[in-house]
């Protein structure tokens, strides 16, 4: 049914159609024939997640409502909420900076406030829906094992989505007003990533410093934390009680969240157009001068390519932040490493696979930028250089950057244990090479600015890269104790790589 | 550095060139361009112009046929052929985070030009294209015209014998288009060969020594404007009338095969 043109419902129909088609295109990488495969994949994932949820929360579905239960629910909800704020901030920044239909809307005689209000509400809905596939299996198991009261958890997710969007909107607008459009574009993305990572990393850091373990569970179950937690009748537990299906807390949490969102919409929607217009002018606004002569030295074509890759990466703070954000997750293992020096080598056994995993993931991102994210592919392809030299230069640039980042950590391990350092170095090298190979096999031409979408352009490449990194991390973990047993995960990792190679597209690449 | 063949009478020789996608994009194309010639390739949308140029530039492999650039077999020895060719497309091929000077030095590095020589040429080209005041600014703030001029400078930094341009004037303002045309004219005056596609028929009419009209992947007519008029069955002296323009000639020539089909 079509709503009356220009009304909020009409705009909502328009927005939801755009969001649906964008999501469909993202999930199928623009190929509708993949929809069936993707649907089967999603169903398989959801079923699998229900098994995982059964193992994790099944035994606790009928737990007593004590401090331990409330603390666990609150912490889990807080973790999810941080990720939702991060997701909402990214969506809002995209909405501000994507030119898309802005000219059309602002040039039309309709009241744009309504559309921008709807657009913000759509972001809230999207943020909530993004959380559901991960949360739903756990909630379903809790309902199945613990009763209908756990339905309240779905209400909590909805409230969290609304509150996260309101808060993210406030943060982004505050950045916009304080720093201006240019800085906000970069900083909002960094802040979003930091918010997303900070909570989980913070918990790990506290756990390491307090209990010498990377596990968050040790912290959450500690007597110290329980002693510090508020009393059972505290309002701070209301979100947790809402998840447990208690009506008053659930109603209060929902009402507060929607009130926050309504205020945010009322305040920001009338100004949304101005923000977006200001943001749209950023591209041509300022001039950045670079006086250095990066290519003045005599360089071989390969050297010029390698230098170019490093310069482009260094000069793009957004790409750099996106890539190096993965390095944030190295903080806890680095802390473990530091603590491990004056203890035994158990800490190293945990650190080595984390480093290997991180190296694989970092190399995957860098390899995509170097191999697929080439802004002037025709220029490189028409250069009088053999294709294999071009590729070798790009691969050298990737592996060089990985080596530069991980060398200090491996050097630190060498002081504690040369054997672990050897395993770490080998693992980092192999995992980085494997991820680079996957990106090479699945290479497709794209702009560097599409970096964020690289993972949806080929789901297979993403999974292959992730499972390969996990496989090499497991190999490194086992190799620290026994070389022979390490052969098993290594073979699995090789199988992943072999399968990836066999299913990779045989594109008609000139170089 | 690869050995580069001495100049030959023909800058470009194409025989039996075929490329199929879902349908034939280029169909047994025969094309010859003399050294020092400005050759314009015109044709309706989807005629196969860009596909042809991309195969010449080494960006696309033909299904059949031969391409010789300056006497070099471009399919058997692509790296040697690329040494004397430059490619410019309608989409500027630059890096936002590099300055024009760095971009030119990078391109020079790819083509193995001595750094001192590259710096000197870069200075000249930047002056020539009015880019000198912006030489050390990153390209991210540049307009389409400035970007295209940087790309053109990159194409010239290694002094190619053959420059292949695919709609290089698309989206340029009058001033930038004029500068690009001046640069191209100067190249042909100094012995360079230009092969260019364009939708702007006046540009082809005024600049090209010869014009090739391509339709359905085949060269349906070729020659000077006068020769094309003859082929179209027009009067040789019709230039004084509106009907004698390349536009009229082009439409008459393109319409004939379509009607026959």
C-alpha cells in the first residue's frame, strides 16, 4: 500500500526500500543469483549459533536472580551496547558524508525534517537488527530452557538499539560542532572503533593485571568485583532485570531509550541537512601540501610500486586507522607478554597464537589494499613491467609492513624464549603469506575507499582468510609444545587454503 | 631496460582483431595508423571503441588478431610494447594522496626514466599544463580538469611514441580541454602518434589527420574528412553548408550499415 507522498510513512517506505536493497546487494555482492546460497548460509549459521548458545547459556537459563547473574547479564549487555554505539556512529557518519540523494531531497519542496527524522529512526532500526542475529540464538535458548520471561531480552535489545543511536548521534554531532566536518569524518570512525573495542579490551587488561589471565570470566566471577557491585535493589540492575522479563524495569528501560531517541531526532533532524551540506563540501575544501620527494631516489619500477603503497597507506589516516585498529587487540597479549617475563612461559603459549592470528588478519587487510584497492589500475597495468614484478612489489609492501609491526614483539619474545620467538616468527610469516595469497586469488578491482566493503565483496575470501589465520594460530599454539602434533592444524590450514584456491575465480587478469 | 625498436612507418597495425563478451565487441577489425599521425576513432555508443583501445594498451586480451605497435608485436612482447605507449582514459588515473610531482615521479619510476630527467620533465609538464602552483598539493582537492591534466602529464613523462586516449575531454571545462588539445597537437608536431576516441565530433574534425568510424566492432569508414564525405555520398564542397559537417557525414555512414542490417 502506498502512503501519501511527503508524509513520514511515505519517507519510511522509501528509506526501508533503500536499506533493504543496499543490504541485499551487500550480502549477495550485487549478484541476485547468490541469494539462495546466502539464505542457506544464514540459516546454517543461525542453527550453528543455537548449538553454541545451548552450550554457553543453556545451563544458566534458570539461574537465581543474584548479583552474579545480574552482573553477567549487565556486562554482556554493556558489551553488546558498546558495539551497537560503534555501529550506530559509523552509520550516522556515513549518512552525513554520503552525498547520495541529498541534492534531490533538499531541492524538493517537501519538509526534509521528516525524512531526516525517518533516516535517523532507520539507523536505530538497522543497529537493532544488526545485533539480533548474534543475540537471538542466546535469547531463544534462554526462552526454551528458562521460560517466556526471557522474552524481555528482546525488549532490552530494542531499547539498546534506540539508546545507542541517540548516544551515537549526540557524540557525532558534538564532534561535528567542536572539530568541524573534516576532522569529524576521520575521528568519528576512530572513536566508533575505539568504543567497540575498548570495553572488551579493558576487561581483558583488568583481568590480566588482576588475575594474570586473558579470560574475562575470571574477572566477572571474582569476589572483589561482586563485593563492589551495587545492591540487588539498585536501579543500575534494571537493564538486566528487563532482560529477565520484569515488567517495571523493562517498561522503564524501553521508555527511557525511546525518549532519548525522540529527543535526539527532534534536535538533530532540523539540522541534519546543514550538517550534510557542510560535510559534502569537505572533499574540495582544503589543500594538503606534501613537500617531500618520495620518488626522487633512483628506484626500480618494483621499488617505485612498493614506495607508493607505503606512502598511500601512511597518508590516509582513515585507512590506517581501519587497518591498525586490529592492532588494538594486541594490547592484551602484549600485556601478557610483559607480565610473562618474570613468570614462566605459560603466558607466551597464549601470546604466540594471538600474534599469529593478528598478523594474518592485518596482512589480509593490507593485501586487499595493495592488490585489489588500486586507484589507478590502468596506469599500473600499462607500465612496461611484467605482471609478476608488479605483484611481487605489492606483496613485498604488504609483508614489509607486517614485519615492521611484529618485529618488535618477536624481539621481545626472543628475550624470554628464543624457541617461542622462532615459532611466533614462522607463524606470523606463514599466516601473513597465506592471507596475502587468499587476497591474491580473490582479487577484484576496487577503489581503496571501498575498504570497508571488502569483506562482503567475497564472503569466501573472508572466511578463507579468517579460517586460515585461525589454523595457523592453532598450529603455532601447538607447535610451542610439540612440533609433531602441530602438523594436524597445519594440514587443516593448508586444506582451507587449497579449497580457497580451487573455488577462487579465474578472472581474466592482464597482470 | 628492454630494447626499443627504432621508429617505423606505422605506429599501429591491427589485423583481424576480435573480442567477444556476450556478443562480439570487436569483430575482425583492421586498422593502421601512420607514425606522427593524429587518428580519431569515432562511433556510436557500444561500437567497440574503448574495447579496441584497451586491447591496444594491453589492458584486455583479444580473442584473435594481431596488434603491432611501432613494429613490436604487442601480444607477444607486451612489456616492450608498453615502453613506447601511454594510455589516458576518461577516468583520471591518479592517487588522491600523492601530489602531482610525486605522481609524475612515480610514473617515471614505472617506466624506468632517470630521476634527474624525470624531475626536469615533470617541471616542464607542470608548467605547461598550469599545474606548477599546485605541484606539491595532494590531488584529493583537485577538480576533474586538474586531475585529467595530471594524468596527461603522467602519460607524457616517459615521452611515449604512441599515446592512446579514450574520451580524454569528457567532463573538462573549455580552458582545460583547450590545454589538453594544445598538448596533443604539440606531440604530433614532434613526431608522436595519437590515437583517440571522442564523442565530440568537432574535436575529431578539427584535430585529426584521419578519422575512423567504427560500428558493431568493425571499421566502416576511414580517411580524412573529405574522404569520409565521399564515402558518405556527399559533395566534396559541402563543407560550406551545415550538412557537410562531420556530424552529418558520421550519421550518414553509421545509418547506412544499420539500415542494411
